[in-house]
């Protein structure tokens, strides 16, 4: 998920087992799961390799996320608990603080807070089937790595959408929450594609500050 292995790179059981100091049995099981999730593919006689993603794949991933997570947001507005609302607020505030302060490794921390926000929202929907379908899309490398392509303006926009989602959930408006999530993910797709095309990958605070 971290991008340590490049697209089309071979993933060897023995290497992973040594890296993690475990036997090859759990590594083999993990590789099978990643193949099932579409993150790896098996070439008979050669081994397992990291899947690559073309433009159609990326578009499909975001379209599926819009369908599933918009539904989840609507259900969360009806079913979320007070504890889940508090957790959504905490992740949202942490994300905005990280964008503003830009500590060391802040992009990774922002991405973790963003993923946690979306996973709490899926849990708040109270639909295990929906959660299982959507979790794989939230956790794939294309989604996880998206913030490394974002401008600071994109990050703040995403954070504002999170605040608005929380508001829609707090007032119990199913349609409002669904609409905000749809806009949120469509904006994320647009930002991802524009910044990917321009190859504006920013990993250092000073690179972001230069835009202001």
C-alpha cells in the first residue's frame, strides 16, 4: 500500500517473509488476498506481480467509490452513533491541523487521517456488506497515494468537504450527506487526474508553500 513495490514488480514470498521475519505461510495467504483484491496478479510459471492502473481503471475506481460511499454517507446520517460522530470530528480536525502545521511526514499523516475518516464513515453506515465492498476501494494504492498529488488548495477543499459531511450527518439529512460525498469524490477524481497529468507530486512543505 505504501508504494514500496512498483507496478509490474515481482513480489516474492521468500523476500517478504525474511523482511517481516515470518514464515512463508502467512505471506502466501496475504498474497492470495491481494490477488483477490486486484492489487497483485499471478503470471503462471513466473510468480506474483504488482498490478498497474490505467486511466480507465482509475476512473472506474472513483465511480464505484461515488456509488458506494455516497450510499454509506446517507446511511451514516441515519444510523451513526454519538461516538462515531466524535471520531469523524477528531479525524477531520487532525487532518486540518496537519495541513496547516506541516510537520515531518505530514502527507503520510494526512493520508492516514483521511483514510480513517472514510473508514469510520463506512462503519457508521451500519451495513457490513456495503463496508466490505467499499473498504477495498478506499485502501487501494491509487486512493492511498492521492494526497501526494494534491496541492494545498486541494487538501483544504477536501477538509471542508469533511466538515460539511459531518454537518449533514449531525442533522440527520440522508440526501444532503449523499450529495456532499458525491461532490467530495468527484472533486478528488478531478484533482487527482489534473495533478497526475501535470506530474506535480509534492512531498516537502516548502514545495507547497511556494504556491501561496
